[in-house]
């Protein structure tokens, strides 16, 4: 059973030093899920319900329009985002659903060839909190095997849809090769927790600086998203002058891979790149730096 921590670092955050004495580490994450969502074609009892447009189609019938929303992400959106990252020299982390990359091996190769991290996001885009322990462990191992086969890289990080189960952290920390998980939203810096009496690293994520808000409400325009990212950066960069921070940005190929919304990503990359002492980092780079320099005992 995981205990809750309402204190964290409190008013005394650690005096960390990022590489090259950066004041902020920016972790851009792309959730690659297209083709792994709930689908009658894959034997599910219902179609995917987490879509941009509410579906009037009965759950036990295919919704071809909403299927096509996901297809856009893998056919077009992922390439638009990859090209943006290359243009600005930004390395990111891809939260990869294994079956999604099985269905698009060209993307699997491109993620690694362009220098991005492959992070485990489950075999399919499904809820791990509803699985029993053995089923979850089997899925973790199946994910690793699949991603190694399609990308040539073994993932060292883990993140799942709608959060972890009570077993996730213990299972991932016990599997050789993982060094961190991102199954938390509760800090602006990595931190250690105790799992089986040993320190385990958490690199927190964010749902607020995340393009899913276009779907879930709260954002109306492309400029809204850019301004929200900009204000988050400005705050953390200012605080980082005395206590360096980390900022997460969550993207989806089917959302900000769209032409207009991609402009918000472009504006943010251009804006943040214009400041000194900014480190755009993969999450495995952040984790490795933390493990090498900060004691988890």
C-alpha cells in the first residue's frame, strides 16, 4: 500500500545543479497511442470513448470518424511534431504504447534515429489500475519485449493511462532495466520514494501543461495553450535562478500534431530556446543525472 506525502521538499527544495548549470530542465513528452486505443477490431467490447468529438455511435459499434482522429496522429501528426523537434534541436521522450509501434514500424525507427527516448506506456492504451497483479506484470514484460523488437531499445521509464495501480511501482522497480517511473503529478522536481526498502526515482509528469486540455476543456484557442506554457516556463525559470526546476510538456500526435495546434508547440520551443541556461532533456537523461548526483537513501 502506497502512503501519501503531503510535504515533499517543503520550503527547502534541494540545491540541485542541472548539466551546464541550467536553471530549468524542460521535458517534452509525446504520447504515442494511435492504434492501441479500445477497438472492436481488437476484440474489445466497446470503441474508444476518449475522443475529441463526443460519439453518438453505440459502444458496441465501430465509430469510423473517431477511429480516423487517431489515424491522423500516426499518418501525419507524429511527423509534423518530429520535424518541429528536429528544427529546434529538441530531444523528447515518447510514451510508447507497444502495439501502436508494431502497427507503424516507420515511426518506431524514426523515434530512435532522431534521438528521442522510448518510454513504456503499456502494451495497449488501457487502464492498468483495473488489472490484477499477474496481468499487469505480464503486460509490462510484453511491452518491453515488443518495444525492444520494434525500436531496438529497451525502455527504462514507465507511465500508464489514467495512472498506476497499487502494484505498478513495485512491479516496475522489480523488473531489471527500469530506472524511473512518471506515475505522479505532485512536484516540479524528481524525488525518491521507498519501494521494498530501496529508493526508487519518480520523475513527475503534468496534465495541466498538456494538450489534452483541448479535448477536456479549459483551452479554446491555440494561443491559450502557448500562453499557458509560456507562463509556466516564466514562473519556473524565474524560480530556477535560485532553485532550479523541471517543467513537463505533454503532447499527443492526434491533438497538437494538427496544423494549427502545432503552432503553439512551435511558438513555445522558439520562446524557451531564446533564454540562456535552458536544458531540453529526455526523461531518461533527467533520471540518469538525478541518480548520479543525488542520494536517494
